[in-house]
């Protein structure tokens, strides 16, 4: 009998109801154990991996290049001249003021201008500085020169009449092709050629403007003002080099035969 009572007591203790606190503990275990077994990766872990890869890449870049953490890439914001320009804001210079930035005064930056946009080219004084091969383009808006290639004669922003260098010289009036065309047909052809020539001029201007804007060492600093007065006088004649490069009507007619 004592043995039976003792077993009965043990059975009763093992089958007793769990308290509320114990049930809460069981619930916590049930909810936490699946998450630990799924191998869940947190956002923090992802950031840690990315950071580790960036550090490793920078270290390898410096080991290979000896001077760069970004494989030779130099962000614009890391250059003092660009940063200073952003802080100061865009500048506005008239032609007389712009002429001071021609590389003669070593305490001043070197500026060039295309289509009224000023660019800092101080990073390349060997080319644009005093004695450089293209020093004639410094300190001036020489948009016309960028189109004609006459860097000494056409140091001006006035591009009126430049389209003529892309239009043919009429030297074939007596040919059967020309004599077979009416005046109306020639007028239409002339208008089309002038339209195409103007497009070529602006394409050339945009090419050089984009060249300086996208160059890794140059950057935009402002605008040229007060140059509209240049457009009020008579049109400039084409420089000798541009005139010589004009196509001839006779050559064009021979190509279509």
C-alpha cells in the first residue's frame, strides 16, 4: 500500500497542469527555434558583406595602382577645383574679364569657352597655358575657331557665316547637270545645303562643348556674358584654311554621275 501511494503521487506530479508562466516559456521556445534553424540572413549581414567587398576592392586597387583606391577613377567631388566651383556657384565673365584667365598669370586658373560656356582647363597648362600649343584658345570664347580650325584668326564667339565652309563653291555652271536644272530646283538644292551646313556647324560646336564638359580633368565654371554685341556687325569672312576646304560643285556632280 505505501508503494502504491508513492507511485500514485509520482504520477500525479508528472501529469500536473502547467502554470501560465511555463506555457509562455514553451511558446517562446516554439517561436524562436524555427528562426534559428532556417539560417535567416539579416539586412545588417548584407551590409557587412558589401562593406567587406568594398574594403577589399579598395585595398587591391591601391596595391595594383599604388595611388588610387578606386582603380584610377577620380570622382569630380574629390577635386578641390570642382568642389570650390560648386561652393562658389557659377561665375559670369564678360570678354574683357575672361581674357585675364589665359594662363599668363600663374595665380589664376586657365579658362576656355565654347558656345558661351566657360571651362576650367588648369589641369593641362602644357597645352592651354602660356607657350602651349592651344594657348590661343585660352581666355576667350573661340567657338568659331573650334569649327573652322583657324585658332589664331577666329578667336571669337561669332559663328555667323561659318556654314559657308560646308557649302559647295559653284564652279560647274556650264556642265550638263547644272544646265539641266531649273532655277527653282537650284534654289531648293541651295536651301537644303545651307540647312545641312548649319546642322554641321552646331554638331561641331556641340562636339567641343561636350568634350570639355565630359573630360575627366576639366569642368564647367560659368558663362560668358556681353558677347551679343559681336553679332551686330557684318559677318566675318571665312578664314583662308576654311575657304580652301570648301567642296566644289564640279566634284560633287562627278560623284553622282
